[in-house]
């Protein structure tokens, strides 16, 4: 990952720290009792996942930045974490306005936190990008599962930010993997793919009521998640240099324009 790439990402995140996306006032904000029952527990779980303090990731980024002379990296990661916390605040405000109960703990959140706790930068990024890629599919489904205009625009806002997150994370992750041997890269990809599929299955099982309302069957949801994984993390062909920069930049550009609310790949439905 070149200094120029890091500077581009720094400019992106600093701009959005100063000018964050907002859910406009005056939108229709009617959530029916049936919709509230459908989404309450599911949204609370995702809200909990968004509010990580990110200290482990930031420490790992700071260590890596010092070792590899990448001074912008820690600042970018810090801004990304702050944006995630803002997502948690937006979801919390919506839930409180509609008297949906918040969660202080959930078994899926505990598992993710335990996996990340001893992690270095590579492992943490692998776990984080898995959650965010699957989260993008989920927020699209949540948008389709409700007629509440405020919640629909909130979902679009989250996805728009997350497109840039996964663009940056995938570019950095592939750059880290490129430093490894061919055998090590193959093992890492296999382990990550297995973890990703397992995570997608858990999300389906624990959020299937919302996902089914949006038209997803189990296979369709898994296909949609794997389309995201392939788009961002598909390895280069043998003998081809790894260069995720163009793909990552398209993701950042999409997050800044009207295409921000479109998935990079069509969402497959069952």
C-alpha cells in the first residue's frame, strides 16, 4: 500500500469526519408495531456490534505503522473507528426514539470480541471486514424489510460509509497478505473464507426473520455475502501482481456519489 494510497484514504476519512453523512430531518418516521417486533432484537445486536471502542485495532495499527514507516495509517484507523461509533449512535437514537430496547451483551458480539482481543493487524482486519461485508447485505435487507423512511435512509447512510471502510480494509489486507509466501497466502485465504462462510451462516440463523422479510432465503443470503467477499478479496491470478487500489478507490468513489447506495455486485435472492 503506497504512501499515495494512504494519503487518499486519509483525505477521505478526514473529509467525512468534518462533513459526516446525516439522515435528513423531516422524513416519515412511522414504525408499525409489527415492524418493531420484527426488527427490535436484530437491530439491537447490530447496534451493539457497531459500538466497539476499537482500542485493539488502533494499537495494532500504531505498531504496524511504526514498524513499516506508515505515519498516516494510525490516523486513518482512528477516524474509521470514530465513524463506526457514530453509526452506533445513529442506530441508538433511532431505537430510543421508537422505544426499542438496547442490548448490553450478545453471544455473537462476545465471540467476535474474544477473537479480536489477542489479534495482530492482519487477523483483526480479517474479522472486521467479514463483519462489515455481511453487515452491508444485512442493512440492505433491513431497508427492504421496513416502510419507515427514516430507517431506510439510515440503512443507506450506513452502507455508504461502509463501502469506503471495506475498500480501505480490503486494500490494506491484500497488501499485508502480499508480503507472505504463496503457501502462507493460500492457507490464510482458506482460513478466512471458512470463517467468513461460518459467520454468514450464524448471521442468517440469528437474523433470519428480518432477512426473510426482505426476500432472502438461506442460499440467497449466502450468495449475496460471498459476492461481496469475492468483489473485495478475490486473490489475483497466479503470476499477477496484487493491486487492490483501483477496486478500493471505486468503492470510495461510490460511497461519495449516488452509487453509494448500490451494492458493488447485485444482491442475490433465493
